[in-house]
C-alpha cells in the first residue's frame, strides 16, 4: 500500500507531461500539413514489377 504513495503522483505527473506535450504540439501546428495530401496523391511511389 505504501507503493501507491509513489506510483499515483508519478502517474499523474506523467499524464500531465503527456498532455502538455500534446497541447504544445497543437499550438505549434505540428499536425497541419495542407499541401502534403495534395502532393502525395500525385507522387506515385509504386515501382513496376
């Protein structure tokens, strides 16, 4: 039972750290790629057999 004294705050800290990293990536437009899909559909990487 005494291990919960260490595990619960550690889990809360790691969860908050993950949430902070996600919010930072959203703020810095890490998921925005407006031209990527448009160019990717035209660039075929399929090689003939």
